[in-house]
């Protein structure tokens, strides 16, 4: 799997990120926990974490209680379900801007139209190689959502000066391994993983800044901002601040539960 750490670069310059998701082996939740970020937070605590650190993770079973019952079935099926596709649409933070990955070429434009109907600024992306994010190994199909309209286009990471990767360059491992790689990225390591982080962070930043005009120019500016956030140490500081804020909120939540137990 590709290690998704672009959100770690995005909030390092006053861009608040409320990411969401469910339980996926060695994926977002486990990697973040291996990095010291406590995710066992109810919605109110996650909101306080967002206010303090500029970033939070909304673990789906915590904010959509009914999904707890679907998780065992989803794991048993071992294939994407409709929940994978609607998850970006039910983020309780109601973000006004988003970069949304979708591995299904038929579903992606449907997601884009829903976001357009909501008045969002968004990029819905699918790599030609099937990745549900902007690929550095192949061109990427992009649905640009702005002004209640959807405009399909294709971009290539090479347009932004990033070298072509091969699938093995981005292959991760278990949560512990992926956490080590993520930590190295925010500490300044270069290479194919950083490139993938930068181009996807660039898309999120572009959506936040506004997608009117030349989308490629917006993304190029976003890529420069993401690189500066990492190279200046701001991304690492964001990760550390996030871990501290989440731990504090988790402690407060635990104390509240303890007091409630007779």
C-alpha cells in the first residue's frame, strides 16, 4: 500500500485537516497509532484536538456508531463495499474543501457530482493504475469540482517535475514499518514516497485555496507549500503537536469515563 501521509504536510500552514476513515489493516489508523497519535476519541474530543493541533482523525465507528456492526462483515468480504465510497461524503466535520480518492472509475464522477451539489471545492482523483489517489507511477484522472460544476481532466505527476515511480517504490509494510517511513518523510527524507506525499498534499492545498483558474498552477503552488512545510520542520511539529493534543484529549476522556463508573 502507499503510505498516506500527505495530510501531515497539509495542516502545517494554517490549513485545518479533519480526516476520516475506518479500520483497514496496516493503514491510516494503525500507522497513526504507531506514530503516537491516539485515535480513540469521541467526536467532541476530536473537535478539540482539531482546534488545538489543526488536525484530527475521525475514526468512523466513533462518529457513526452503526458502522461498528458492519466492520466484521466488511473484513470478511475482503473487497471494497459501498461504505468505502460514501465515507468521504459523511465526514461530520463537513469540510468545504477536499481531495478525495476513489479506486472505481464509475463511482468517482458520482462522488464528484455530490460534492459539486454541496458547493464544495474538491478534486476527486483516480490513478490510471487504479490507485485511489494521485499516482506517481501513471497519469491520474481528476474530476475538478468548483462552482457547483464538475470538469474532468488528466494530470501527470511528471508535469510537476516529479520522477516516475514504479509500484515497488511505494510498497509499504505493517503499521510499524509504515510509521517509520512516515516519520522519516516528515523529518526530510527524499525519494518516491515523499514525491507521492507532496503531489497529494498539493491537491488538498489547491482545493482549499480555490480551484478557479488553472488547476495545474494551483497544484504547483500547493506542491511548493507542502515541500516547504516538510523542509522547514513544520510538518514534524504538526505531527508532534497532534500526538500531544490527542493524548491529552484521550486522557481527559478516560478520566470522564472513570468518574462515571460507580
